[in-house]
């Protein structure tokens, strides 16, 4: 990140700062935020701007709205942010147009404005259909800061187009730079042995990262449903387990696959080894005891550990053991431990082990793509 300005390098005083944050929080049917971790994660950068005499225009997406609708509004976030900052946050019901311009023109140092969900404008996700959108957003401020690590892998207007219009007056927020520095430090020259653990349902969504980790790590452990697609290609009987057809599989050399599985058939549970194969009618839903023992011994020797993707259908307590036992091994390890991924973070939270992991990455997809490509579109565009 040496060719990127940090928030601390920018002349914030009496300037208007446009900051891309990741306020993509879960909101329930009553409009209540069920987890405000992402809002809290942005507070250090927000506070930095306010403490240094800037005024702050915040922008984010929320969910995947097809059209503007109340249920995807960022309004509840404005309320929560106002509580957390203990000051008024002005919410504007859009991200372009006269009302936005008017509210922003009245801002004084220390003021905070939150724009409405950027994805209510189709041009957020498709910059090419309306290049004016980036210009409209950029016209609001003097300085651009990206603190949305979790979105930095997306070539969207607010991530890759708006910063191009700020010349040298752009940089990285504290969350973005912390994530990148951490991933750089631990994964580019990892303390060895470096053991990576990948799980989850679909191998097709993680082929790139599996290939990258296969090269970087000393050992790659693969669990979760994705193991069945690999095992089936080796001629193993996988019964009714989840298998993806027509995927180009990565070449694996230093990878360990599961040795056994906890399987279910009509409510009955039974463990089958890979050697005996999973009979028809049975579905593999968690890794079994032999696998756990093998994986745990690899984890215990590691000096760097990266984990993404549950080992089984962990939402069902009957199939959560593999994920929980591995996670506890990670938590007990003296190695540097990194966990990324939406469902993986949920598993960490369910086990109450947040404080025992060295680094919880706020961006699932972003951290995987950063490992795969060594950079992200939203980071490249900040370079001077
Ligand atoms: P992350 O969000 O951490 O990147 P993924 O989204 O790739 O993880 O995968 C998580 C999902 O994979 C979970 O919903 C989990 O239930 C599912 N999963 C893992 N193993 C199995 C399995 N053996 N059978 C069915 N689903 C599985
Ligand atoms: Mg997921």
C-alpha cells in the first residue's frame, strides 16, 4: 500500500470528505438492525474525519435491491450511527439530485450526512450505463476515502469510478488499510507451516482461491460439501451428497481431503469412511472423527492458519461438530489465525470465539479475491 495515501495523509481540515463504507448490515422485518458490527467497524475512520475538522458524506449499499424499496433503505443505519456517534446524522432519501446537493452545501465541519442505498441507482452496479452518476457523487466533496474492504473486489461506481475523479485527493480508510496490511503481512510471507482450510458448499465459487492457496500453503485441508465433488471425480462413492456437475476442478498436490463423513438418511445418522464409500440414499453432512483427528494434527503444527468455509451443514447442530472442533483448534493454536467469509464468521460468533482469532476479515469475497489476485480493483484505483 506504499503508493496509496492513508486517511492520515490527507488534508481533512475544513474539507468535505466522501467516504465509501460498508454498511451492508442485516436488517429484520421490523427495520431493526440485528448486527451492527459493520457500522462499528467504520467508526474509527468516521471519527478521524470529524476530529480533524472535516465534514463527512457517507455512502454504502445495502442488500441486493432490484428497485428502491423501504425495506432496503439505509435509514435505520442513520439512526444507529447517530446513537453510536452521539450526534445528529442527516439522512438524505437519495444519492443524487437537488435534495442531496442542497443538504451537502449546508454542511459545516463536524457534520455527517448519510446518502440513501447506492444500489437504488442502477448505475452503482453498472457504471457504464450512466457515467454521470460517478460525476454527481464526486461533485459533492473535496476528498474521497474508501473504507469498504468488503466491497473492494467489486467494480462498482462508488468503488472504482468515483475515486478516479479526485486526482490525488483520495486514499484508504483505517479499516481498509488494516485489512490489507494484515493479509499482506501474514499471507505474502507467512510463518510456516502455513495451513489453509477451505470448506463450504460450492467448489465452483472458490476454485481461484483454492488454486492460489494450494501454491502458497504448505498444506490445504478441504472439507464441507465441496469435498464431494472432488472425491467423486476420484471415483469415490458419495451417495446423495451435494455434488456439482460440469466444474473444471483444480489440480491438487498438497491437499488433504476428508477420510470419513457423518451422513444422514431419513433422520438416521451414520458415519461412513471414504474407503467404504457412502451408500445410495445417504447424504454426507459433516466431516467424521477420523478426518477431525487428521485435520487437527495439521492445525496443531501450523504457525499460520487461514480458514474459510464451514466443514459441514453447521446450521443444524447435528452437523456442526466438524466446524466447531476445528474452530476450537484454531482458537487454541498459538499460530496467527485468519478467518474470512460470511458463514465462517457466523460460526465463530456462534461459538463465542471472536476474541481468540487473530484476524477476523470483514470481507469474505474480498479477502478470498485478495489472496487469489494479490490486489483488488478498489485498491488499484487508489494508487497515485
Ligand atoms: P462462507 O460464507 O464462510 O464463505 P460458504 O458460503 O462457502 O461459506 O459455505 C457455507 C455453507 O455451506 C453453509 O450454509 C453450510 O451449511 C454449507 N455446507 C457445508 N458443508 C455442507 C455439506 N456437507 N452439505 C450441505 N451443505 C454444506
Ligand atoms: Mg456464505
